[in-house]
C-alpha cells in the first residue's frame, strides 16, 4: 500500500481538488476584470461630481457679491419709546411691591430707617411708612394679631426694612416692660460710648477684658442675670442715656432703671443703631464706633446668634438654620415675678444666600403672651415673608 502517490500524476482523490483550484482561478480572473471596470466607472462619477460642485461654488460666490452690492433699505423713523409711568400707591398695593431705593451706605440706610420709625403713628392698630401692603398681607398680619387677642394677650411690634426704609408697626408707641430684651442694647451702648473697650474685650488682652468678655457673652447668649448685674453695677445708666438720644423719647426717664420701659418702636430704633455699629462699611461713618475694629464687632455679633429663647431665631430654624438666614437677637421673658408679665424679642435678620444682597431688617415684638413663643414666631414669620 502506497502512502504517497507518485509526483506528476494526480490521483483520484486529487482530481476534485484540481477542479476546485481551477474554478477559484477563473473566479479571481473574473473579479479582477470587474474590478477594473468598476474603477473606471467610479473615477468617471467622481469627475462629474467635482464639476458640479465647482459650478455651485462659483454661483455661491457670485451670489455673495450680488448681495453685498444690494443697496440698504431706507430707514423708517419710529417714535421714541415712552418712559414707564411711575406706579401709583394703589398700583403698588395691588402688586404687593416695595418702593424701590438705590444702593446706599449703612449710615444712610440706618438714618432713613430711624426717620421712618419716628414717623409711625404709635397708637395705630396697623401703620406703614414707605411701604405698601397688599390686602392679603394685611389680612395675614391681622390674623396673627387676633391670635394674641384670642390668647388673652396684648402685642405691639415694629419692623424696619434696611433696604427700602419701609416700616410696619402695630401699637408701636405703647411703652412696655422689656425684661431681658433690653440687655443687648444696654451692652452695645457701653461699647459704642466707650465705657467698655470692645477691642480689648474681644481679644481678652487683660484680666478685666476677659471678665467683661465673659459677662457680655453670657448675657447675650444665655441672658445671664449675674453678668448683667455686674455690668449694670459698674456703669449704671451712664452710657445708655446718651446713646439713646434720638432713639427714645426723653432718655432721662430711664435713669435709675435697670429694665426701663420702652416701646416697640424705641426698641427697634435701638437695634437699627446696633446694626449701624456692627456693620458700618467705612471707618469714618458716624455710627462706626471709634473704639471698635471690624474683627471685634464680628466677635460681638457672633455672640448675638442663636440667643436663648429667641422666637425670631426659631422662625428660621435656630441653629439648624436651613435657609441660611442669620438672626442676631435678644429675647426677654418674665411670668409674674414682681407682677411683671412679658414675652419680647428683638433683633436683626440678615437674609441668606441668593437674596440679591439685601441688607436685612430690624424687628421688635413686645407682648405679655407669657409662654406663647409660637405666637411671636408666627408673627415674625409673616413679617419676614412680607419683607423677603
């Protein structure tokens, strides 16, 4: 049995392979032929396309030249645009808009707010100056006031928008017992009048400065009575009476009183002056405070945040503060001791991020609604929504 066939002569098993090889060779020859034919056709087609594109390009260039040569159309004269007509008070009220004011310095803003607070009708159930309320806004405020009445309590408030100068007040001129809400203005009067040096206090540069810093922080944050008594015994009314000129009607009436009666408008004015002291934007402004550097005033402001039992702060979530609003405030409360009944809160509200650089507002709420911080918080929330 042969394992290999002799060369040169195909075996029977090789014949099918030979036929296949021959067929493949013929197919290759045919493919090469058609390849040459298709190449010629494709080349001719590309030539035709190139000629067409060249013609279109020439037409486009010519069209551009023709367009540039077209003379411009004659100008038609139109009437000058009409200037907007100033909104009337009724229109402002209907739209719920604030009266716009240009950007001004801190001293100008505080001066305007003080003037407008002075213009309030102190006996009015609801008065406004330089701001118009919509019917819905008035109704909401009246509902909040009615809630105090239903609880058997009395309330007065004053709020001043530092941006617009707008003021809203209810019974703003009625003097009430301030309780501990007077402590913050008292401390600011000591600092701004120079009775206590804020730079030394904030830095704790001396032992007496450290003691003052402890007293001030404790009074502002936790309403510490011992700290307040220590400051009062050292200075009495020596600073707050001159500091209150232009803020309180007849400041001499406060002499000898550690907790002198004030109205909501007067308490709001004290916080407007405090705003000017804390946030003066130039060292030469009249309310910047010669004895206080910016870092020292920042320290002071930080101690006014999240003060104990502040309903205004609670309105904005307290320490959680979800909307980024900053509240500098001091509450005051007393429930029957010495036959005094009061639940008050006052301070500064600075809007959070995305508020278009609004400077914020000052608010003072005074009542005898002991134990009803929710009533103060609801009223503060309504006023915040109106001013935001």
